[in-house]
């Protein structure tokens, strides 16, 4: 984020937007300044190298816990 002169939230949104036109992030906020920050993320472009750097870093993060509760899984196509 520092290299792109943006916030970590903006970088996250820019990365999601770079994944393709079928990916639509829906960030939530309660403050106008964060809404404006989120909208500005659409102007951030990531090179293929930057996308790879992010994806490599993400792969190293541990996944802990289930995504949904057992009750929540009943509503998922599983």
C-alpha cells in the first residue's frame, strides 16, 4: 500500500477489482471519508508483478476456522 500511496483497504479493493469484471467487492462503511476512500480504489491499477506479489503474500497467510457455522452451511450449495 505504501508503494502505491494508498491505504491497505484501497489496495485490497484494487486487488479484488483486478481479478475480473465478475468480481464486485461490496465494502461496508459508516463514514463518508471511508466511502470516498473506497471509491478512489477503483482508480488504482496493479501491474501483473504487483498482483503476483500480493497473491504470493496472501498464500502465506494461515486460514483459521470455518467460513460458515454449521447452520450457515445449510444455505450453501454443499
